[in-house]
């Protein structure tokens, strides 16, 4: 049973509701693949890597504060490749190519769409993924991290759009 569970893919989806901003205001912020660090509070940096093959690949990294024992900060990083962008449907997908955080296979999609509630203005951001299990994590903890990250992103986007 354990080996069968290890081989199965993880799938998940989180949704954040933004009050006020319209999809056409939010989409340009997420469509910029190399600006992810502006919206995801845990990222320190995100920038395009130069590749001769024409692939759009970004480097994302965050610094984890040192534990009281070691005294050295740890940089966690990923190389991610943009797979698709659909400006009409306001969605993009990407995959993790390389990293130092234990991800073997991970493909994700962001979508921005109008709120389902007819009485409410605003929009929703959906972050869905399919991945191989990550060593040391459960699907619940991985999904919880992505959901928390998405809620933080939504709050940061709302504040940025309110002040503009």
C-alpha cells in the first residue's frame, strides 16, 4: 500500500477571492511570469534565466532564516519553465525543472476569473497543481502551504491595486 501511495500523483486546487479588483486588473500582474516575487511574500527573488533554446525559464528563491544551532541561512530555489499562456482565458501553466527542495515533478496553473457570486464585484485566482509526492511532506501540508501562499498573494495584489 505504501509503495502504491508513493507512486500516485498529488493533485490540488486553491481559490482566493479578491474583493473589488476585476479579472482584467489582476491578470496582468500574474501574467508577468518573472514578477512572481512581487506577489508571493515568501519569495525573495524571481528573474528570467537566459537560455539559447528560447524556453522561458525563471529562477525563484527564498531565504530561510537560520536555525538557532547552525547560524546560516538556507536559500531554497526552483527553476520553472513557462508552458502556456492564454490571455483570453487568463491562465498560465508552468513546471518545475530543477530545485533544491525535493520536488521531482510539478506542473501548476494559475487562472483569474470573475467571482461566481453575482452580487459581488471582484474576481478569483485559482492555483491548481499535479505533482509527485514530495519527500517529508503530506499532500495536506503541501496543499495547505499553496493555499496559504495564494491567500497571501491575493491580499498583496488587493493592496497594490487599491493604492494605484
